[in-house]
């Protein structure tokens, strides 16, 4: 059992690009769910329009990388408006239904054969990272002691975590402003806020747009990390991963999504690498009659799910959360 390799892989995942992607997506959900009380079950849809907005702009239409980033941001704003205008005046569960439905509509649309020339169908889009790769300041692998990142991976991770830091700074500043106090009041009691003369619909829409924008940036970093984007990358389970990250760290806390993402991927890869090594070799640590190497791949999800269940039972607010912050006005 090579514990050095196991820990190296776990730390590499915890501070790598994927953890940054889901930290960004969870920060967006934190704006929606944690602070405003909006049940957005379609964050994968915002990630999809961000990723495909960049990919199709560059690869399909030959636009510049920077124009593609602008398209990704604008697409997330348009999606938030399309979702919010008909649903934000209704109860919270209507938004949940609308967002998860919209997310699936987007995924099936980009995967359709009728739009093959635009979105690439089930094969998705690739070949749009040239400008980004040319900006890479790393010429050699980045050795951080506990783990090493390849040059391109290190560049994506750096950009991803800088965006996470900026998102946290924006969230921290907003939630200590009058705007933040209003949206948190909406989460607690929407009618009371309305009675004070505040435009609840406008504040909800602003929150939906801001959180969706963070989600689209998560999709952009996700696409850059893989140098491609395919429909299955933005399936509904992507949203639930982001929610797991948010609830693990603690909702309505600025650094909750960040810590949650780091812990989530550290434990996930630690368990996955451990079971992979424990079931292989001439004398495996776990006998074949108890668990095969093929079965070991799903054990990490089973154990991580059990850990999250126990956490939700004994500390439903998450590691750094506050139980009082969980209230949602669903009227």
C-alpha cells in the first residue's frame, strides 16, 4: 500500500482544477440557496451555457477567446432572466422544478443531432483552448511538495482558484452591504420585506443572475480543464455534486463552498485510490471474495455518501454553517 501516492493523489484533487470548478458552482448556489433561499436545481444548466458559450463561439463561429468569455457570461444572464421572470413570483418549489427542467432541456438540446454542426452532438466541442494555453506561464510541472501538477493543469488550477477568491470577495462584500441584508431577509420572511417597500422580485432576480454568472464561470473553467465539453459533463448529477459541496462546508458562509469542495474531493479521491490499491496485486489487502477491483470504483461514492448522511443527521448546517441560516421562506 503506497500511502505517499494515495495522499499525493488526494491533495492533487483537493487543490486541482475540478475542486475549483465545484467551489465556483457552489458559491453560485450559496448566493441562490444559502443567502436568498432560492431552490436552484439547475446549476448544471448555467455551467452548460458557460462552457458551450465559450466552446461554440471559438470552435464553431471562429470568434476570439475573449469574445467567447463574453458570450458565456451573457448566456448565463439570459438564462437567469428566462427562468426567473415566470417563476420568481411563485413559491420556491416552482423555481426548483423550472431550473431542473431547464437544465435538462439545455443538455438534450446541445446533444441533439439536429444541432450537430453547432454544438457537436454527443461528442461535444474541443479545440477552443489555444489562446488560453498560449498564456500559460508554467513551462515545467509545478511541484508543491505534497503533489505535483502538470503545466497546463497548474495554469487552469491557478485561474480557477483566482476566480474562486474573487467570487468569495464579491460574496463577502455583498452580504455585508444593504443589498445582502435585504436578500437574507427575503430568505427569512419574504412578506415582511415586501411590507417594508422593497421590490422582492428585483432582488431575487439579481441574486439569480449573480449566482448563475458564477455557475457559468465554473462551466468555463471545467471546459478549459478538459479542453473539451460534452453533454454528459453537465448532467443533473453535476448540480447535486455542487449541493453536496455546499452543504458539506456550510450554506450561507463565504468560505463554506471552498472548504466543502476541498474536503469533498480530498475524501473522494483518497477513498478511490485506497480501494483501487487495496484490491489489486498478488496479495491484495481486501480479498477478492469480499470486493473485486471493479467493485472498488463505486465504494468511494458509497462511503462518501454515508459520511454526508451522518453529517446531515448530526450537523445539518454543515461544518462551518449555522443552523439558523437554513430557514427558507417557501410561501
